C-alpha cells in the first residue's frame, strides 16, 4: 500500500511539473508574439511618419520654388513698368522740348544783327525821288544779311536786281504768304534766282552800292516783286513778333 501511494504521488508531481512547463512555454510564446506585434506596429508607424515628412518636405520645396518664381516675375514686371514709365517720361520731355523749340523759333527775323535804324519808311529826303520806300538798317559793310523769312529768290544781282541802279546790288525773295522782301545796297550777293532759302539763311553781305550815303542795308516788304508796292517793313515785322 505504501508503494502505490508513493507511485501516485510521483505521477502527480510529474504531471504538475509538465503542466507548469507548458504554461510557462505558452506564456513565453504569448509574450514573444506580443513583442513581435508591437515591433511591427512601431515600424509601420515610423514608416508612415517618414512618408508624411517626405511629402511635407516636397510640398515645402514646391511652394518655395513657386514663391521664388512669383518673386522673379514680380521683379521683372516692376522693372518693365519702371522702364516703360521712364520711356514715357523721356518721350514726353522730348515732345515738350520740341514744342518749346518750335514755339521759340520765330517765323520772321531781322535781316541783320546789331544795327541802328536810320532812314524810315515813307520818310522825305533829297536822296529819293519820292518818299523812302523801305527801312534802313545802319551796319558796317560786310555784315551778314539773312533772309527775313523762308522763300524763293526771284531777283538777285546788280542794277537793283532789275529795280534800277539806285538800289545797287539787291536781292528779292518771294514768301509763301504772298509777300516779298527786298535787300539792297549790298556789297556781295551769295544767292541766285530760283534758289530756295530758309529763315535766317545768309543771302548777302551789306555794303554801300547804288544811291547810298553810307554803309547800310535797305530793307523793304512788298506786295509784288517790283518797286512801288512796298509797305511799312517795321510795322510788318513787329506784327510777326520781331522786335525791331
């Protein structure tokens, strides 16, 4: 009886030992599985975070490039606008300068510079068969004589250019407004019949030729190219804005 009891006790102990070992093994397996699962979850989470970071970095790079492109575009637009404004200002300034120059440029000018007025229009005197037909500008011989207004030379040369020896060497210019200007007592004529001259262009040198008591320019404004159609030249020039 004693041996049976001992044998049962031994078996019971062995069974308990096996059960304990199995339980321990099962626990280890469960714990290991949980660890593996946890590690897998951590890896997945880490990969997702990396993907999000990469996407964010890519988006930031694109946004930065876009902002840079827009800044460059804005800078170019600003430069273009500045250049256009500068060009417009320059054109406006040039136009204003041109308009001012055109306005300042006289249509008529004095036939000589640095003169003294001597015998006047319609003045009586022993030097003329009738009243004086023009205005005398006292200047030294050889003084430059210019066209009082642009036009075409219709008379030029000695014998008053056809108006008689009293005028000496002379020039007559036809102007577009239907008037004529005459220059007489010249020492030298530098233009020819048919020549087109501009306002202020030299046409002769003053002198003392013809019926003259001293060096001067005899100047007339006529309504025809011939003697006898003269009008007051000083009054005419002043009406054109010339300060005679």
